[in-house]
C-alpha cells in the first residue's frame, strides 16, 4: 500500500483553514467532542459505525503519512494542501 499525503502531521482543522485562506471565505464548522466519539464507538454494535468513529477519532488527532515509498514511486512531487486548494477553489 502506498500512503499519500504530507510527511508532517496535519489536522483537518489546518486543512480547512488553508481552504478558508485561499477562498477568502469562512467555512461553517461543526465540532463533535472526542469524548462523544469515543462513547459512540464503545456503544456501537455495528462494525461500520465502529470503523467510522475510529476514523473520525484518528482524523481528530491528525494523520502523519510516511511518504518514503510515494516519493520513490511517483516521478513528480505531489501537490501540497495549499496547491490543491488553489486548484479546486479556482
């Protein structure tokens, strides 16, 4: 499996702030407390819900990606969050 992303840990909130800065517009955000996600995961009997709440908890902590393999496989640099935001925000 090839991990794609940035080598430094980037939180989703930092990503949102990058898009806000580039678009010049604030985004409406909703926050779910980590304790609520943990309780939801602990109480769930549905494997899909357990997977999603675990994913949300991991995202809340920020995800660090090992880019060693992707740097070797791809002959071009991957876009930064800011570059991607500029591209999609027009």
